[in-house]
C-alpha cells in the first residue's frame, strides 16, 4: 500500500475523506512566485492535500469534544481538532517522506493557495459561489491541511477540469442569494455579499442560502449546527475586514 493509500485509510475515521497528491511543479504553474513550493521549500517534490467532504469531520469533532470537557470553549475548536489529528496521527506516518505540514488557518513559513492546489490536484472545480465544488459532495467540502513531501507523488482526485456551472440548467443559487451577490457569468460579488452580511437583519447567519441551493451534493450538506458555526466565524472575519462594522 502506498503512503497516500495509508493516509486515506488513517484519515477516513476523522471525516477527512479527501486525500490527493500533486507534483509541486504542477501546482507552481498555477500560482504567483511567492506562493510556489519551489520558492519556499525547494526540496519538496509533491504536495498532499487533505480535506473533508460532507458531515463526517464535524461528527468526529463532536465526538472528540464529548470526551474532552471544555473543548468547545477554545477559541478555535475545529482548527485545534484538525491540528491534533494531523500532528499526532498523520505526521509520524509521513516522517520518512520528509513531510512538513501547512494549514490554511494559521501562519507558517510556507504559504499555499489551497484553492489552486485543489484544482491542480483534480479534487474540485470552480463555481459561481466563490467556493470550489466536488462532483459528489458539491460545495460541501473544505481543505484542512497540506503536506510537503520530498518524494514524488501524483494521486489525482475525481475532478480534473470539472467546471459544472456553465452547463447548469437551474442555477438555483442565483435567486437564492438574498443579497443578489451571485450572478452568471460574473459569479460571486464579494463586496455585495460582505456588506449584506454585516447588516442588522442577519439573514445569512444560519448559512449561505446560495450554497444551500446548489444542486450538487445536497445530501452531503453540513448540519445546521455546523453551518451556524462557520457562518458566525466568517461574519467575524468580514467585520474585521470592513473595519469593525457592527450589526
């Protein structure tokens, strides 16, 4: 069994069910020089991307928190859970491959464009929603960690060239957005979305209506609890970005 297969087997019980690998040079062709692997970690030859599709990761977090009193009181319970799993379980297994880990949620000496990494690895494709979409899980995916390996690895996902929105017949995401921030062919209007999010009405606090309306993978939609968790955290980020606008 390859190290990628072993990692997939180890990651699955934690709901980290998306594991792909891409040669570093393929990723590097898609990004600015300062985000290239060759610029930041010249010995790395490939990148392994780990993510989740659907509800499994949240369920694993809930079970972990049940056994760890006070876990939900942490500033970042989900990120801390991912870090614990990655560093206690995955890194020791990849030590022989010279692995270094990069997270999208924290600073490190190496910075990666996780969306371009996922596209380069054939894991997901673009959408009108501003997020990447998976052929099975639709928009209900996220990228949680990446490993830089000294060894060559190429284990593509199921979606090279995946680009479903131009051929979508319903485009149900467009009328679902109360801010009018999703359109075709323009896609997601970040400014409209952000200004609507900080308005007092709080119409999007329970989840992104456009994302919920996507016809891809509705059976894998995050639970109401998880949707609210993510929405509140993104709202805080938007407020900080807009200069402390309060609802």
